[in-house]
C-alpha cells in the first residue's frame, strides 16, 4: 500500500504547478466507474487520484490532469513530470517513471 504522505505530497505538487487546473482519477472509464460503485456501497474507501506503484527499481506514477489553455500543455506537462520526479526523490524512492494524460483543457 502506498504511503498516504507520499500521495498527499504528490497531489499537492501536481496541483501547485502553474497551468494545472485539476487533478482527476487516473485510469479507464470502466475502471473508475467500478471503483466509484464499490466506494458508494462502502466496500472500498476513496483512494488517491494518482496511480502509484512502487517496485524495486522504479516508481511508476500515473496522473490525469486538466490544464489551462493560457499555458502551453507541453510546458505544463513537463513541469508536472519534474514536480513528481522531485517528490519521489524526496521520499527516497526509486526513480520515477511518470505517465501523464491531459484529460481537460480549461478555457480562460
């Protein structure tokens, strides 16, 4: 199980990046729907909006973000990646493999 301090630090770091307007649950539509259903009936607690898997040699972090149209998405994505890599390193975990998906572009 992922350390809640790591989850909190990662979510805060992602949301602090200029140009990020939202952090959404990562994963497929069907997977998210099933997870929401199990949470609704009390079979599971609400989890992180990030998917984090810690392995011996790498830490994989997946995030789905919303970005502002006022900032170039490529720059925002690069900044989010850097923020995630920094937080993972601060927690003395193996280097991060980061998978980011822009799921929304927010108009200004």
